[in-house]
C-alpha cells in the first residue's frame, strides 16, 4: 500500500499543472482513539442539510441510545489542557470527546507517559490531539527533536523521505499517547516563509502539495496516528492572518483551480479535514467564516462543487477561542453552536474553563430546535467512527 501511494505521489509531482488524471491513492484510516487500556490504531446559520450526513441513520444506534444529550454534546468538544490534572478533571467531570496538547501544555504529561491515565478516565475512547507540522509549528520538538517545515521538506527531501520522516514522527507521537495530528497543512502558497502560512505550505504548486502532503499523511496513518488536513477551503492566498482578524480568500472559482486541488485529491485517503476561519466570495455569506458556514461544509461533504468525491470523515474547526476571525464576532458558546449547526463534527478551543457553560448553551440550543438533534447524532457517530468506537 505504501509503495503504491508513493509511486502515485511521484507521478503527481511530475504532472505539474496537469490536474485531470493525476490523483492520489485512497487509503483506509485507522481508528484514532486513546482507549482506557491501550492506544488503538485502527446562531444564525441554517442547519446542515441531512443529505450531507456522513453516516447512515442506523449506524451507531446502540451507542446513541446509551448516551444522554449532554454526553453526546460533550463528544463534539475538543479542548486544550494545561497538563495531566486539567485533562483528568475535564474528562472525568464533563466526558469530553477530545483533549488538545498545545504549546502551553505541561510536557510532563507526555514525557511521564501520563496520557493513558487520562484516557482510562474516559468512558468512551478519547481523542488526544496535537498540531505537529514541523518547522515553527511543533509541540514536541524538545522531546522528539525538530523536523523541517513543509516548505523546506519539499525543497530538500524526496516524497519517499517525507513518508519516512512522518512515519518516524508518528511513531514518536503514538508513544507519547497522541492519537490525532492536525497536520499536514495542504494550503497552496507562495507567501514569504514567516507569513501566517508561508513555510507551513509545501509549495505554490498544488500537485507538489498533493505529493508531499499525501506522503506525510500516509506516514502518520501507518504509524497509527490519524492525520487531519487543513485549512479548508484554502488559506494559502488569503488576505491576512485569521489569528488577528477577518480573512478573505480569492473567489471560490479561483480556489477550485488551485487551493482546493489538494483537498480534492487527498480527502478520500483516510484523513480528517479542518475548516479554516476564511470568508470565501462566492461561497460563504459575508461575515461568516468557512468554519461556521453551512455552505462551506456542504461543499466539502458533497464534493460536487469542486470535483471531489463525497467526504464522509470527521470535520473539525480550527481554534474557536484564540483567533480573532471568530472571537471578534462570537462568544465561544455561540461559535461552537454555529460550527455544529453548520455541519462540523468536533469544535476545538484552547482551554477547559468554558466547557460547562458551552454544554449548558448547547443543551438549550437543542431544546429550542436551533441545533437539531439529528445533527448532534450525526456528529456523534462520525466522531465515534473515527475513534473506532463504532463500525459503519
């Protein structure tokens, strides 16, 4: 399987601007849970249409019947933790679906191999997530050593070497208890290295991005780590930094010709997809970033609008609490609700403080009909399937 993909990826890299007939091989995603005894591998928006539901209605019915509404909603949250005690508390008290290891997280949780202790406190498999891209976006460089940025990787390494690097890094992450990596970045960009995307992008050539990001994602999968590609529908040519304010991309038709190509080619290879906080002319409503836009999630799910197959994997938000493209307009509870209503499966933010309040808010949104119960159930099953908790 690995050799087959890498041969295809090498062909893609040689295709240059040719899009038709150059696509990556499909792969099978491993489940991404951190199980109690071991790490497994395997608002104002219109609700997302049921036609874009990623799972069959009957799938996961036993699981859904076993969970209260609050437990279901908690599975759709992924929050940053400061360390082991913080992680244990939020998992035990609120039964959240995932925790995020950030730059502020006490690394002793990883180095002392305390993640299994946290996972064992979870009644359902726990996602343990990180954004380990290499270069300037690395949370474990002090533990596992540095990896080059995506751009340096594409300039100095072969596709095969990239696969091997990702395989090694993925094995290191798995040993630390990580199950999901919010990487690779598949943005197509010619921005300067130190810009918001910059050297996080493999190339300004979409087929080079497909080749290298595809190899990186497969290395992660083969190591037992679930890769998540980002930032849909493409941050590489956007107007600014979503950490600092509103960001607008080129029109949708321009993205289809370039930025969306990696998503089209790689979304069927056993990955998750992270939505960007990006306003897209011709796709999103004014003032509504893609991460909370039903139209943007529908584009990803259906695939038809940019020539892709339907996407049935988990959809994640980018951080909803520390990026001004969201926080300038939305309270965290409203942002999470908007994302779930739009069709996202799991909402990410950086602290545990607001989890009880967010869950209270979401319960009220379900009771009022603003957040449909069917949308919650779809997301719960999609997340559970990604964790290996159900088989659909």
